[in-house]
């Protein structure tokens, strides 16, 4: 399932640094992130690109704010509809649908999903321009994501630890 992007999406509003405040994620989708704390994502336009191509720099610390630094940079390509790309990390790896389903000045929800080898992996990332979000904002974001019925496996929401990171 690929939900529509946020109706008010613009690339310029999405570019920059985001802090992950929480997620709903399948085990396969969370392979890189399973031990992550202090998670950020930096969205940058590809130099010279006029078609929306960008990079998504996913960074975190392993297990604690002083743990090993982990990084995975994805290429966001094929933005035919603003706010929806294909995200790829490795040349032969399947690309995931990557969609910004909610965006305002302070918060975003990014949904990615891929199917391969008879399995579907997905993640709903709640993002903030600050390392934390108040409970009312998290509830609003989760309610919005849940209204789209994206959490087909009925997984629990997992807050991302950001305390002591910055």
C-alpha cells in the first residue's frame, strides 16, 4: 500500500535535519535501526538535480548516546508526485516506496514500505525538528498515521530515545 503524500508537501519544507521521536516498524524494516538511539535523518537535495532527487542520511548511536555511530545513506529518486520517492541503499537491493504522509513546520511522518521474497516490511517514522515532541503532538501524529491503516501488522509504537544525545 502506498498512501498519498501530504497535500502541502514541498521539497524545501522537508529538506534539513529531522529527529526521529518514534516509529512503528517491522523487524525486517528495522534491521539497521534495531539498536538505535539518538536517531536523525538529514534530507539534502542531490547537487544539480532538478527532479527532486535527494539523499537521506540516516544516523544514530548504538544502544546509548555514547555508543558506536551508525550511518546509512539512502538515495531518494523518481519523485513523480511531490513527496513520494523510491529509496535505495545498495545497487541490487529492492527499493522501498518512501512517502511523506504528513508535514508541517515542526513535524513530519515518513512511511516506507517494500515487498520482497514474499515479505512486506514497513515503517512509520514520526519526525520532529527538535529532539523531542510533547505527548499531544505524538498522539496527533499517531492518530493521523493510524487513520490511514498503515500498521497492517498491528505493531506497537516505539519511542526513540533522544535523552542525553544532544
